[in-house]
């Protein structure tokens, strides 16, 4: 779709987090426990013979991308500062090569090699729990006091003194893993590629993929979002339609988009615009009227009576008529709805 410079740009990322993203509290299970004994030896610092003596026998040479994505998603949802995100990935690489291991030194397991006093086996093997443990521990140390990611990572992990430097040495690897974790993938990634990727209208990525409301997933890009659900697939929302979507309780109210935005018909006065269907509504935009939402019985009447080509673009959202019914104004018509009479179109 061609970009329209007359349309308003994106609302801020903060608005997005307030309306679509999973809240930090929803991911904040896993308590900080900084009673870990000082002096443990990370798996990646062990010799082959030492690794063979453990129940797992060794660690993978590379990271598990599913683990890196989940670790990044949890850190992002909790607004982890960049230095702490880097430190967390340094920790994960040094401790397990970012793999959710079922074994380790003594009782340690998982991506951050938590021991049994840090939770049950199932908890420590849960990437979300383990990641929150790491974040909570870092917070208890005072992330704001750190200016070096490697030092923060070492203070969280508490390795043997001569091994503290290994975390900072992993900086470039950790940064690469973070970059990989942010990349679009799955159906959102396929949609992003089909729309031209970073060089297309969507623009460069801003945040990693994360949970939407109602069981979906979404990813924020410079110029909009791509949002997915199992029932609707992945679709692109941007501009004024996205701003309206966010401002009116997003997918909780209107469901997921069932199509990308397209050109609408011209109104009787020549006004042209754009439209996008969602599971529970139609969003219709034009420059003179802005974006308005049509839904329910009024939407059925609008569609049955020629849509914008006959009735013009909506100039209001649906509202209470003061008598128990609903009403919506269009450029060339009014649609009234009552329980007794249904939806009635009156042309102006």
C-alpha cells in the first residue's frame, strides 16, 4: 500500500505497551534469590572431562533460538535497560550457551543454571521463571549502579573469582544473540518479508515479537505493527487506523484484523479513503473525516445499503441516541438502531 503523508504517524511505543503488550506483572513470577554460593564454575568453563562427569555429558555448541527469543521477550516486557539485557545474555551464554539444560553442576539446571534452592526443578526449567529470577536478582543489586554488563552478569551469577571475566568476554556473542532474538519469524516474519522488510513501508523493527491480548502475537516496527492470531493469520496495521485501534481497546474490543488495509470506494462527493476489517468491526478512514469504527447491526445496514459509495464515510463513531438505541452519522446518511426496529438508514 502506498504511504500517505497526510495520515498521522504512529503513537509512541509507550502507548503500545499500555494497550497491547503483556504487562510486566504477568511475567514477573520467579523470585530473586541471591543466596547462591560464591565460586561456582560455569559449564562453559569446564573441561571436556568435567562435562562428561555431569549427568548431561556436555552442552550444545550453539544457542537454542527458542530460548533466546523467550529470554529477550521477558526482558523486553519488563523494560530491562540495555546494559542489563546484554548482561543477561552474557550470563546465559557463559552458563549454558543459552540452552535450557536439564542438568548441570550439582543440582543446577536451565538456561541460567539455577540450583535447587532457587525453586523446584520444573520452575528452574521454565525459561520465563528463570529469566525473571535473573532480572529480579539484577534489580536487587541495583542495575542503575552498573556501567559494565560483564560486571553485572558476574555479580548475578557469582562465579569463582578467576572466572568473572568470562561474562564480559562474551559481549559480542551476547549482542549477536540479542539481535537474532529480535528478528521477525514465523508468520509475522513471512508477512514482514512480503511487505519489503526494513526497506518497505513497515520499516525497521523496533521491538521483538511479543504476546498480544486474546492469545495472539504482534511485533512493533517503525511504521506500525504486524499482528497475528491462529484464526486470522498475520496482518499489518498502521497510521490512523492503528492509532484508533490502540485508543479503543485494540483486539479485546474488535478482534484481530482479517485483512490488510485497502483503498475504499469514493463517496458521492468524491472523498476517498482506506478501510480495514477486523473480526468484530470495520475501520474506515478518509482525510476529511478521520478514522471511525462501524460494527454490529449498523455495520450490516451500512454494507447492505451501498457502503461509503452511497452513504459516504462515517463522521462519528456509534453513540447512544438517548432513548435506548444507537446512532451513527455518515456524510450522506444517518443510521439509527433500536431493539424493536433494527437498523434504519435515513439519507441526508
